[in-house]
C-alpha cells in the first residue's frame, strides 16, 4: 500500500530582459504561476527643470506586468534618454541602472539646454518602453533688465553667465547676431556676462572678465566703440579703452559705468550733460565723469544719471528740468540743449543730492529717480510725479528726495518709464507704484486710482499679484520683470512686442513666466 504524499508546489521563474521575476498565485494543481514583466511606466517625473542643473526631484521608472502591477523583486536594467528634444539638448547623469524591487530610481539627471515640451524615454530590453509627460526646461536667471526708456525689449543673465534678450529688435537690441522681434528669449552672443542693462538704443553688458560690450544702435556713439553710424549692431561690440568695468547702465542715448577702481565713465549723446564730463560734447568712447569721485553704483536714465560714492553720497548729473537731479532747485543750474524750455536747467558735472541720505541703491527712470536708504531700507524718490511715480501719495513733483509711503523696507528699487517697483526686505514681495495703463503695476488695470492721463494708477506702493517672492525687479517703459527666489524670471504689463517673454503679444497684469 502506497502512502500519498503532498506534492510540493513548483515555482517557475521566467527571465525577461535578463532579470529575475517575482511570482504569485497558484494554479488548479497548486502550481504557482509566474509574474512576467512586460512594460515600463514612469511613476515620478519632472514637471520643470533648469538647464544645466540637477533635477529637483528623482525620476522613477517602474517595472510592471501585463496588468500594470509592479513586479516586486524585478531587477531589470533600465535606460533613460531624451524623447522629445526641442532644444537639441543632452541628458547627463546616471542614465542606466538596475531596478531595485521593481523600481529604477535616477537621482542626478540634468539637461543642458532650455526648451518647452521635453520628454524622457525609458527602455529595458524587450519590455514595452515608456514616455514621460512633457516638461519645461528653463534657465536659472539671477538678473533681469526691462527697457526703461522707449526700448521695448528685456534681457536677463543666468547663473552660468549666459545672457538672453527678448522683445523688439529693429536695431539689433537682442544681441543674437540678427534683427527681428522674438517673443521668447534668444541667446546673446559672447559672454559670459555678470549683468546686462537695457536702455533706449544701447543695450550693454559686462563680462566676467570686466569687459564692457554694447549692442543696438550707434547714431550718437552710444555703443562706445567708434564713429556714429545709422546701422543696426546685433552683435555685442567691445567698448573702447579696455577699461575694467564692474557694471554698466544703459540710458536713452548714452551709457555709464564704473571700473574696479570706482572711476565712473560715460559715453554717447550729451545734449543735457548726461555724460557728466563738464560739457555737452557727445563722445563715442568712454570719458571720465568729472569730479574725481569714487563710485560703487551708477544708473543712467532718459537724459540724466546718478551714482553713489563709496563714501555714501549720491550725486546726479544731466537734465534737471523736472527735479530729477534731487538738488532742491531747478534754478541756479547750468543751461543745456535746445529743448523746451529753451534752454533747460541741467548740470554737466555731478551735484550732490539734497537731504543727506545715504543710499545703497539708486535707480534713474525717465524723469525721476529713486534710492534705498542704507540705515532703514526705506525708499525715497525725487523728480517728476505726474502719474504717482514718487510713491508718496500725491502727483506733486519734488526736487528733493521724499519718502515712499507705506513703510515697506526695500532691498532694491527700480525707476522705470511710467512706474517704479521694489522688492520688500521683509519677505521678497514685489511692490510697484505709478501708472497702470497696461498692467505694469502687476495688478488688474481697473484700479485703484486715476492720475493725469493715466486711466489707472497708484500713488503708493501696491503688492504685485501672484504671491511670488523676488530677488530683483526691473521696471521698464510700460512693463516690469523680476527674478524669483527660485531663479525664475517673470514679467507683467504691456506686451505688444513680446517684451514679457512668454511667447505671446498679449498684455498681462499678472506676472507670467518667461519661457524659452
């Protein structure tokens, strides 16, 4: 008589793509059926990434069976590559590795070029491949400059020193070697740059080697390299003299900068004495600002300029007809130009701003200027105030600095064409004041006040919508831009030439992200 013995279950392991497969379940005769890996799937993927930077979060690919269930214990080798590649980029980092417990985790991936619509493709032998959702690769900006006086373009500099410009380009102001409007950023030739400044016809930048370059128009020598001409200059040209500049600020038809020794130089048109050289002679090459002062910051506007010395005193020069020199008077100055009034008050050499304030930051707009006081981070403005540009709750101009209302401490302030903006020292919120005709205050165009010819304005600072936290902000002619604490660039306001950089020509009173 034979004894019945229970037959042990037989486990069959199948290998697919060279990996072991887990098993589960049992047949009618007690045989455990194999779990076969058939496909891959993304379970963690990027939504956005920054060009050249490691992805903020891990990318994970799961090994699954025919029913879409993860195969526990699978160790398939998974390889990642770029699927859609709109920027012609390269994928770097560890792109091939074995799954652990059915999941392949990629922790150090990066893509070197920006673009919209990237995808990742995952493969593993004969398994059905997987494609990620589309994602955006941006550039991490550290600075941005909106055209303050009549130029409808914007430029920014990234953490790697690459410069990008976008918007209007009829005289080469985008610096990419050609002319033509671009609704999204295009790379400026040359560099690497530490900063770029957009003015009227010149756009200028300083490289990491302290060399100054300008591009755009040169009808009065504002590019600083040689005789005036009527041709577009879409490629950056070196400013003459090989001076070691720390920073350069572009104005309407001129530019100023200061060197590593603190000496300020200006070049270009000089009808209003905006070069600060003691005369009204234009110059196609840099000339030293008169007075032997040592500067730590300089800002050029429409037809005047200001700078702060290493001793903390603020000086201005150029057109003073609207009080933008901040000296307490428009009489007793020199007379310049053939404008209206004829002649108009000006100063062809630096004059000290009244009030005894020590400013760490100064910014010159169309016909007003603003600064941030070192002691308490309070903002002060002076000059014309037709549309509430001084932020003091009125539309009355002032030829001396007056405090911006609201009690907000600022880290930086930017005077533009029709508005001013600043960044709160408390929490990084951006505030703007002045005209809001195209949404340049970053709030709906329906309010809150009416000023002169502006159907909507604010004579005191008002928070930019969206809750973004900014590092820097730049107020342009009728729009503004800023860089957030996550190094993303956002713009708001008028957009008829694509100066918001979001691929459209639609105005926006809400900050929109600059995309490449």
